[in-house]
C-alpha cells in the first residue's frame, strides 16, 4: 500500500509500475483489487 499512496496514476508508467509490483509476490488478482479498493485507487487487475 505504501507504493500506491504517492502515485497519482496519471501515466502509463505509474500503472505499469504498480502492476509489476502486484505481480512480484504472486498475489491473486482479487487480492490486488481488494488492496486497491482499500487505498481508493483504480483497479489494475481485471
């Protein structure tokens, strides 16, 4: 969550960074979406 807080998701590079970060620890897409919902950021996993 700490990596999400300073990012505005105003560029593709920001979205790509968060997507790579989410995939690194082998989190399931539902887990990633739940964390993004909690942080109030757009979902990156579909």
